C-alpha cells in the first residue's frame, strides 16, 4: 500500500529541497523584520507633535516572533516538491501560528478562548496560503537568479529582488499607521498633561482620584508608548513614562471618547 508521506519523501533528496527551503525561509525573515520595523517606526516619525517612543522590548519580541513564524512558513513552503503542497503546508503553519497569537492576546487559556482563537484564525487561511505562495515564489526566483551566467546580471537582479521583498514587508507595516480617532485621543491626552500645571480646570479630567501621586509629576517631560488595548476594541493601552521615573498605564477609548482620563494604574 502506498504511503503518501513516504512517496513525498522519495520525490527529492533533502539537499534538493534545501535549495528551495533556505532562500524561502531567509526571505520570510527579511520580510518579517521589514514589517516589524515599519510598524513600530511609522507612528513615531509621522506624528512629530506627539511624544511617542519606541518600545524596543516589544519591537524585538515582535520581530523575533514574526521572523520565526515566516521563516518556518517559508521553509515548509519550500520543502514540498509540488507547488500546491508548499502553498497549503505553509498556509497551514501561518494559520496555526495566528491562532496561537489570538489565544495569548486573549489573556486566558480556556477551552472557549482556544475555540474562539481558532475561529478567528480560520478566515485567514487564504491569506496564509497567499503568503506561503509568495515565500515559495521568492525562493524560486532566487534560484533562477543564481543560474544566470553573467555575474553582473546576477548582482543586479538579486539587488532588485531583495528590494522587492523589503517593499512587500514594509508596505503593510506602513499601512498599520495609527488612525485618526487614535491620534485625536492621544492628542487630547497630551494636551491635558501639558495644560495641567498651569490650568487647574483640566485637573478633573485627569486620573488624580485613582493616582493622586500623578500631581507631583505634572510638568515633567514624558513619553507615550501606545498599543491596541487587549481587553476591548476601539481603545488603546497607553503607558506614560515620565522623565523622573514615574510610570502609569491608562486605558484610553478612541471611539466616543469623553475627554476624561479615568482608568489608569501605576506602572506598566
């Protein structure tokens, strides 16, 4: 009786598969880091009027996670001899990893949340398969470039290919730029903190009842570290790190915001 897995293993040797797997995985890592860097830098440099900072720990964690996921997906996509096998296999890996991300972002590990995470990831199967096809195709183009007889042509085509992969990774990161409601909510928060030292009328709109010690730090420089809230859509978790060492984190609604900042805790 024929074993499909055994037959698949006999189609090519590991070195033959490796020639596709390594470049596909490498381009996956490259695209993942391009996306991560664009996603984190775009807000800092396109909103110069807001005191936004880079959370290097979050950037590094996200970069390592995405590069591992896309590198593995590229390797899986390149392992299969048949095109459809690589696309389906790589797409399945990406979908499974997205389900894990959704599960951990939910903040709990119950069976209900696990099912919800799976249901959230399933509609993205098509996207995962598209990414797998792209990584496999990037590896194939790399091999085609390597077979060009002229070294100058190889260098030129390889440079263009790398730039294309970088652009593919950068584009969704740039499109992840903060939207207008989020900008308005952060601008309002920034204006309140700026006005508070000289305008007592804004103090009731700040979380002084929850954090009375905040009053001792008004007028001190600070940096915002904003991210999408984990517990609700249409909101931000904003960590404010003051230059004197005081830190607070606030839950900041961005839809139908009242202008009052009341849900804050000390620390991150």
